[in-house]
C-alpha cells in the first residue's frame, strides 16, 4: 500500500489506512524486530524459517523428508518443520513461480526439448523460447522424468502428452506452440507432425550430419587413421592432429 502525503491531509489521514487495513500492525512489527537473521524488517520469523528450509533443501538437492532427521535437527538452529509442511510451502512457491512465468512469456511460444537417460530413466527438459525486444530468450518450464516404470509408450506421443500435461500450469496449451526446437531425430520429427508445427533443428546436430555426409567417401582412410592412432603412442607435437582424427572419425 502506498499513499502520497501532502501538507493538507495531515499525519492522521496518512496513518488511517494502516489502521483500517492492518489492525495487527503493532504485533507484526514487534515480531519482526526479534528476527535478527533477516535483512528485511517486516519478514516475520515463521516466513524466514520456511524460506531457509526450502532454500537449503532445493539448493543441496535433498529429499523433503530430511528435515525430520534427528541428526539434522541436532546440528541446526532453525526451528523444526515437518515434511508435510515443507512440501506444502514448496508447492505454494512453485505455483507462484508458474503464475509469474505464465505472465512473462508471450501467448505464442516455441518449445525446445532436451533429454537425457540416467539408469534407464529418461528425463526431459522443456524450455519456452521467445523473442522479447528482438533477442532470443528462453525459460525452463519443466525438468522431470518423461515416463515411469509402469509406462510402456516410448514413441513420439510421450513428449506430446508430456507437453499437454505441463503447459496448463502456465495457462498455455499445445495450440500455443508455434515451433519445436530439438535434435533432427525420428521422435522429434514425429512430435512436430503431431503438433502440426515446424521443427527447428539444432545447429550443432545439423553440422554433425553435414560432416558425416562430407566424410562418407573417405571412410576407409579414416578407419586406417583411427586404428593407427590407437596403436601408436602420440607425441606432444602430434596430440592436436590425433584429436582431430579421432573426432572426425567418430563424427
């Protein structure tokens, strides 16, 4: 709340909205004064404690149940918090971030996909790509497992279903996607067809495919160089050449 003070209105008119809208302001100020750990005087002790637990848990990539571990509570001065409470407040923070991202990104966006597999679990990162002020920008929307152990669908329909599930959190749907960015692979090409949008291929991947096509006529020579490089011990002066040969052959 912000009210402009002028000489004519007087102090009472300036202070009156505070009394009407915040009748408990005295208790709030007194509670904040006792909190010496905060940089902002009007952040109460409970909010500061919850923030510290969320920051600690997410920064160190710890399980939410760790806050109830006896060893943790033994060596910290933070007030105790339950796993249920920590999950509750973390969910509220995530929801506020989702709302903020939904307000920042434009209505029509591009989607960039990047995935990796770890111990037979495929994790997919989804970025919203847009161009504010004539410059390309992106924001992470999701980073989560694409499928679970009980899922059997490994086709291009899985990423599309994944997008249909996460975009509503940002007040968007798949009809707001205007292009797809990803590797030039079968899954992404099929996904772009299902979404009925163009596929923008990564430049590095396209360059890799071009290099393979260019070097295809010299495959036998590259194989000989590859085998020779593995047998011979490279000298310091030849390390750069051997590295080039290995990269060229593998590409």
